[in-house]
């Protein structure tokens, strides 16, 4: 299914930070002494997504924009940054 508009954000904003919001502040700092993959797992783990790469939980602001675009008659979806390449072709814009 092609979308007119793809909404996404970086990993630090898409993550739920293990349910502890203050862990999100770690993502703003450098990953000294740790491999980047471990740093991302600790600070901002990947969200749960469906088979298309749409996250189960997404930032409220993105959901509001998505709802507005859909209400205006466009095909829009929030896509996890790791799945963005599956949907870019044919999209009018990536936001």
C-alpha cells in the first residue's frame, strides 16, 4: 500500500525509553566508552512495530498530524525510521 505522506522521526523521539522518561535524557549525550548499538539499546530501544513498520505507540504530535492528513483525504502513515526505505518510493513527501 502506497502512502502520499510518510511521517517519521529519529530513534530518540520514537522510543518509549523502556517506560522511564528520564532515560530519554541519556540519548542527548555522547556514547563514550560504549558501542553505539548498546548505547541505543539502553537509551532508546526500538519500538514495537507491525509488519509494515508502523509503530504501535508513536509521539502524540505525529499522531495529530497523521490524523489531520487522513481527515483531509490523504493516505498518511507514521513509519519507524528503520522501515522508511520500504515506503519512500511513490510518496509525495516524507515529513
